[in-house]
C-alpha cells in the first residue's frame, strides 16, 4: 500500500504525488476504538446476566400481591408487557425471559457476569490507556464555558424538528472543540459511571473482604442500588448516543471505526 | 519590564502560575490533520470495516454459544438447532462451554483468595435488622425429631478416634461468643442478624484435626429436599476459615436457641462466606487433607464463596 500517506503531513508536502491528496483529521486512538467496540457486547452481556442475578433477589419491591408475591417491580412490568404482547409462559417472568438469561439461571448468570465483569475492567483500562496515549482525555474535561454551551445545544436540539417542518434554517451553534458541551458532559460522565459500576460490583462481591468499599456505598444494599442505577444510566446513555451518531452521519460512525474524519474545520472538505 | 523585576529570583511558580500551567497542559489541542490520498483512505476504511465485521461475527458466535438453551429457543425458535450445530463445528460445544466457565469460576475464586487476609475482622453491627430472618432452606425445613438426642460427630482427628458430642457438652465446655454480622445470600439479599455460639477455633483446639488436614467437610444428615425426602447437605470449609475468630458454631439466634428454620440445634456461622456455606442443623464434621465435596458447587456455584 501507499506508505508515504501513512507518515506525517510534513513528509507528504514536498513529495507532491500525482494524485490529489485530501486533508484528514485524526480522531480516535486505536485503543479507544477497540475498547469502544468491545464495550458493546460486554455491556449487553453484563445487563443480560445481571438482570438474571437480580431476578433471584430483587432490590426494588413493594408489598406482595397475589399476582406478584415477591412484590418485584420488574415482574409487574413483565405482567404489563405480557398483557400487550402475549406470552405462553408465566407473565411475571416475561421481562426476565426476554432481556435476561431468564429466571432460575442464577449459577450460570453469576459465572457469566464475572466473566464479562473481568473483561469489562480490562476494556475500561484499555480505553483509559487509549485516552492517555492519544491525548483524547483533553477533549473530555469539563470547562467553564460548558453550562452556557450546553444550554445553547439543548435549545438547538429542541428547535431542530420545528424548523425542519417549517423549512426554515436552524444553524448549529458554533463548537469550539472536538465535542459540544453535551457530548463532553456525557463522554466525561460515562467512564466515571462505569467505574462506579465496577466499584459497587466489587463492594457486593466481597463486602467482608473489602469492608471500606462496602461502607463507601453505606451498606450492601446501597451498593446494589448504585449498581442497578449505573446499569440504567449506561444503558440509557446508549439510546440517545446511537440516535445522535446516526443523525450526525456516516463520517462520525466511520471515525470510530477507522480513527479519521474528513470533517476538517475551516476547509472546504468538511463532511 | 517593571513586572519582570518584581519576580523572585528563584524560579518557583506561584499557585496561580502553577494552575495556569496545569490548565494549559489539560487544554484541548487543535485538531491534528494530515493529507492522505483517497485510494489509501478507501483501502484503510475497507480493512477496518472488514475487521469490525469479523469481530462482530465472532462475538455473535461466542454470545450464542454462551446463551442458555431456553433463551435460544425463545429468541430464535426456528433456527436454534442449526445454529448450535454450526457453533459445534467450530469447536464451540456445550462441553467446551462448561469447561471454560469453570475456569472463569476458578479464576474468580483465586482473585477472592488473593484479596482475602485471614486476620481481618468481618464488619459487625450495633444492632441486627428488625425484620425476621428469612428461612431459605432450599428444601423442606427438617422436623423437630432430630433435635432430641442430636449429637455432633467428629472424625479425621489427630487422636484417630471418632468423637460424638452432645449439645450440653458443647455449650458447657466452650465459651459463648455473640456477634451481629451480615449474612449474605448468593441470591443477593442480606440480613444483619445476632448470633451466639462457640468458636469453631475452640472446638478445633480441643479436638485437633489429624496432621495434614486442611479442610473440614461439614454435613447435615437431616437436611430434606423439596418433597420432604432425606437429602444430606454438605459444604467444604478450609481450616483457616474455620479457625477465624468470627467463625462460630452457632447455638443461638436473636438471643434465643436456634429455631428449626435456622438450623437447630447447631449451625455454622462463617460471616466471611456466602450464606450457602453457613450450613444449618450440622451433624458431622470430618477433617480431610483434600478438598471435600460441596453441595452447591456440584450445582454450578463457586466453591470458595468468600465474600
């Protein structure tokens, strides 16, 4: 393949190859891209096995009823969904059978959860290393201009659809860096939530061996509540994340696979 | 110029200057661009997407292999048999899966053992949870018959003899210890409960295990299955855990003698282990050199179970 193109831009200029070169922006370090891809099946595996573990002893419960003797809110949700979509099995297991390994799979779910948990920690370490090696961490740090910029972005997002319907122009607010303030806030928070999920997981796994960690979450049940909340936040983040990347276009998605983007700021070659 | 003269001669940055340096080191750099030929970009892009696709395919195959059969049937009712035989063709059989998952479990147990230090005390609490402690016998709760004339049978002792001790002997011969500790179930629930009883360590000191013994095989002969048939329950406990000062052979719960639901007349209380190791209605202790069988380990759970 063309080896000169792989080297730095300065080396390219004097050689002046016959075919026209185009400017490309370096985006994501290879370790960031790899861990980003691994994260998808790992998080899915953790949620699927985690809910099968949760099934054995739900944290969030109300007083027992005839249809739901354990008072498990997720069983209530299953009953409601089963009444809409139908089921051949036990309606209170509807949700557990579809978004988890299923009821009565505790031993299997625990083993798989630990497998995915160890891989998740490795994945997180690789991600952190990629941020450090590629300098990407600088683009994620909060800054003083964030609140104002975040409000401008929210205003922009709220106006997108009305302006599209009215066929009026609705310019994107100017962005000073790699990410806008909302992205920066999310991309800065998510790794911390992942870390919190890992810490609360260890607090539950070894509350007697790591009592200081258990105390950091008040007690054993506190760690379970935090762990569950982390799952909701990480899972909930993925939905707008995927929608917004899809809305932003092919270049953004490709940048997370290949590491480069054709959207160069201040040139005509913008994507 | 005047400002420059005011600076101290030693080049020590002021806190403000230091903060500015940190801020500029952490400030986002301008985006880095390079020039590339479109052909090179296309080739690179093709390679990276092919790698992504291959990775996604491999991940989906492994994910399928790891799923329980019931979930596969539910998700892909028509095709699960064919997909299973495809996975088996690349070596992803059910036997392989169990072997690999066993290794995960062993790895996790090894990590737990490295983290654990035998001298560390388990957290104790000022008062137990007010709710009643749940009876989590997986089968039926044994009836009261066995309590009359109950004896604890010891074997694998240094003396070479088998010992049989009544409850009165155990309670009068050994000091009573009380503690409020958290019982953590593998299912995920936990309960701070008040326990009283003798230290396992005291029993071991009075009836030393044979030299070379590293394990205690604890057994309840009176345990029942779900239909009320006799089904002995057994756990393995390493002797270091047994000798921990917070490992009790409990005779009391919540200030009263153990009820049948909680393992009358004597149960193990090892708060550094999951509840499933805390065997109820204990009848036999055998000291062994090799690790003895463990009821729940035979059913897919960890055998270390240290929390």
